[in-house]
């Protein structure tokens, strides 16, 4: 099964080698037929501490690295 890749904005880079990425998605409400924006925050492993708050990040699923971290940042070379 392929690993999921998500794109979002870094909302926190306070942890060492950790960033919090906010991923937004849109869906159609089943009853109201209105577009609704949903967001979720993911803790991701950033080995080089390269990302700062406000940066756009691509994250990929990985094996658990800690209690909260189940994602890691794609390196800039593999992101293109």
C-alpha cells in the first residue's frame, strides 16, 4: 500500500526535530451541499530542523518515531 503524502503549513517549530503541520481539506456537506473546510494538525519529524513557522511542508507517513510523531518531512530534493 502506498504511503500518503500531505501538504500543509507549519504552525509550530518549537520542538527539536519536530514540526506541527496544519493540513486543510475541503468537502461537500452531505445535507447542506455547502463546501466546508476542515483542518487537522500532524506532528512530523524534521531531521535537519530546516522548516520554520509559515513554511509549506510536504509530509509522508512513516513508522512511529515517538508518542505523537507518525509522519516525516519529505526532503526538498524528493519533494519536486
